[in-house]
C-alpha cells in the first residue's frame, strides 16, 4: 500500500465496521500516523476514530482534567516518544547515567495520570536501536552512553508491561530492525514537519498498530494449516522417499527446519497445527514418525488430513473437527494453484503468498505478523493436547447407545470459583476470543476483569473448569453476575467454550448460579441475548434454560427453580 | 528529459496523489492554486516525485519550492546531472 491508498480508504464507507477509539500522545507530529491508522483500519473492517493531542503537549494534555482526551475516552492510548527527542534530552541531561530509569518513571507517571481520569489500554512505543553516535562499540562498557540507556529502557519497558495489565508495547525497535533505519527515518520530514517516519514506514507502523488493536478487539488466528511437500520439507515424499526429502542441517533442508521450528513454537504458544496434504496418508505420516531431523512429530498435529480430495474440502473438514471460524485459520502452501483454490472457495481463510525460494519463507512469514495476540495463558500450551483428547472422546461416544450413558461414563468434574490472579488472564482471553457461545459478546481486558472480580458490591464472578477421564479441558466457562438491586442478578456475561458443548455444562452452570442466588436471597436472574454474526447458536439459550421473555430481556424466578439434571460434579462437593 | 516532459510527469503525479483528474499544472502554479495541495499532501507529492525520477531532494530544496517551476528545475538538475 502507498500513502495515497491510505488516503483513498479514508473516503470510503465505514458503516457497520467495529468502532474503536484511539488517542495518540506523542512528542512529534503524528498527522500522517493518525491518517494511516484510520486508513489501515479500513482494511481490517475497523472504524478507528483517532484523536491527536496538540503537537508536543503530552504533559499539558494529561494534567488538564477538562482535556478532550478525557471526554473522548479512548479504548487505546498510544504513547509515542520519538528517539530524536529522547536523544536530545539525553545529551541535554549531560549524559545522565540514570536516564533510562528517569524516562521510565516519566512514562509511568503519564499512564498513571491518564488512568486517574479514564480507563484505557496503553500502547507504549519502545525505542529503535542504533550504533552509539559518541562511544561507538565502547558504549557497551559505558552506562552513561545513549546506546546503553536506550537498550536498558527497552528492557525496563518490557518488565513494566509484564507487571502492568493496562500497558502493552508497540515494538518500534523490531519494526525498524526489519525495515532498516535508512528506510524508516526521513530526516527531511523531521526537519520540515517534525514527523519522524518516512511515509512508507508510517504505513508499516500503522499496520502493526492496527494488528495489535485487532488482537485486542477479539480477533486472532487460532490455527495454522500446513501443506507438506515443499512446504514442511523439500521434495515430494511419495516420489523421493523418506531418505531423500530435504530437512535437517544441510543446504536447503535448513530452510524447512526453520519453518518447522517456527510452527512448533507457535504450537507451544497455543496455535493449533493441522496438516492438509495431497498424499497417501501412510506416506505423509512417515517423516513425522521416522525421520530423525523432523522438528514436528505426530503429537504436534491436532488434525492430520492426507488424501487426494480438494484442499478446500479438507480444510472444511478440519474446521468442523476444531469448531473454530474459518477467519481464524491460516493456510500455508508452496503451490500457487492450491493457494488460489482455497482463496476462491474459502475467502475467510488467510492464505499468505509464499516466495518461490524456500530460503525466504521464514523471513517473509515473520514480516506478515500473522499470529498477533494480546494474551498468553498456561492453557495455550496444552491446546493441541486438548483437541487430540477431544478426538478420543468423539470415538468413544459412538460406542454408547444413549447420550446419558456416554456422559455418565465420562466422570466429569468441574471446579467452580471466583476469578483470581491465576484465572484472570484466561477469563479475559475467553471474553476476547469467544464468539459463538457468548450471550452478550462483551470484550474485557485483564484490567476490566480484575476490577469486576474485586468489586464485590456490584459483581459476583464464576469461572468453570471441566475435566473428565480423557483429560482436562481447562477453564471453559465464565459467568459474570451484576447485582442490579437486592433482588435481581443480571447476567452480564455468559460464555462457554464450544469444545464442551453437549456435556450438560450449561445446565451445570445455571445450577451453580441459581444456588448462589438463593443463598444470597436474590429472587430473579435476568439475562439478554445480543445478536452478532457469530453467536446464533445461543439465540434461544435462555428459552432453553427455562427463562421467560420480558421485553428485551429474559427472566428466571430463582425461588421456583429446580436444579436441572446433569452428570457433572462440582469438585468442592464431596459425596 | 526536457522541461515539458518533466512538467507532464509531475502533472500525472499530482493527479494520482491528490486524486483529482482535473489538475492542470503550469510552471507558475503554486499551492494556493490547488485546494488539495496542503503541507501534509506536499510531503506525499515530494516522495512520489522522488520515487518516479529516482532522485532525492535536499531539505532546503523542499522548503524553498515556491512553485511547480521551482520543482521542475530541481528535478531537471538532478535528472541530467
């Protein structure tokens, strides 16, 4: 994209796009960046309204309680201190050896001041690296060098973000390393208009900012589907045989090892891996089982499809097994024909172009930043195992004649508790990512969730896990009750992971919350269904659960409620 | 490339970047004559011209362009140099 395309986007129709409010606090001119963020938002179906503070007036803006920033109430606040200004301050300070600490303290003060007025997610830019202009290589040995202070500051920013849920970072340093500082900085623009970035790099930065916003607004990729021949290894397994495919530490094999390492690391982060290949299944599986240099092993792949059918049909099958949206899938294939077929039949699946030369695969994929995320939980690491256990359950269910017998045989146990420090990240993640079994689709950050968990006057929270004899599903259900008045509990959030559908989990959850309601003398539970494109499956949820319709809302008389039958035991109830 | 050809190329770039097909540049044309030609768009035009002619203006050149003619002269100097 060029800047004129960004501008053209600004004139287009944003109707129906998700609205997001973004504020820019910067010490340089951000007009181009503001336009680029809104323009790139169009590409992602986001209607991003950008508010810019007056030029170089961060302190003035945040100290004014009547500031437009506070009435604007941004969902996201970018804090961008330019490295040009930073350098100037450093040398003016007489090469202060505590410069990084002081700058961090300043940034903390900025976010704390803003937070005392409004709730917002801070996206703080880190700082580009460069050779030290004064000490050269020796800067590594001198704490009073700019190079040392910048690198220290970048590390301290990460520590800060790790401990402060409302703060996340924009990795400007990484972006500039990828793009090259000669291409990213236009000193003439800095001299002329006090903008830092070249126009092309402005678009790169804006793209990254929008990807991060997208991850926050509940959109992220969940699954990587891999072709095999000439994608995961060099050569064709069916023709060349196990000994002759290219993988390992020699020549072109190295490129494929790199791509497998990348896929494996994604899997460890919680991305589900699937294989979709035109091959005989036995041939296709052989390298995973027997080749000494393969990084990926059979256990790493949640769904393995190798046959001679169309890839789009196979991807549909993979989608049905995993029960996730097509728009959360990425398909990797070296063959342009296959890529185009999948793009044609399944336009929602992301199908990146791959360069002709495998040597360029990984660098190219890295530059696309396909798997942006705003959360990482313990459960993510186990996800592939979860889906594999699910496949076992599905097979077992076929051997029982009645559903009740099958459910009984599972020995299901659920742990029910209020949100705590351990569960808050996962709860937030569920509110961000669950699209289907989600009654009101309210997206909450970790910070939001923490507030509600602690605010006992207004809320009561429930997290639910589920495990059975095949393994643990982890935390799969969330209910947030809002205490409307002494008699009424409003179901602000009811979310359940689709991987525990048809286990009676909904009934169990309702039993638990009505029990809580009775114990605390509430009489009514109220709830509502807010329709989205994806939550059609719970359209009749409250009706099915025995609620009665009252205008826009649904109501349940707690005093008359009799617990529904279900085969799940509460882990706290010893029988 | 002579002055007329350079002017014609610049005209194409202005039309493309400002998304206004009715722009007709003369050497005397200034920012005041074209609505969309503000300081923000100026940078965009400069960058597009630099890419098209594979040249690079200095910051003082950029600041001192008073008219399209100034621009064309600077381009001509760099293209023939």
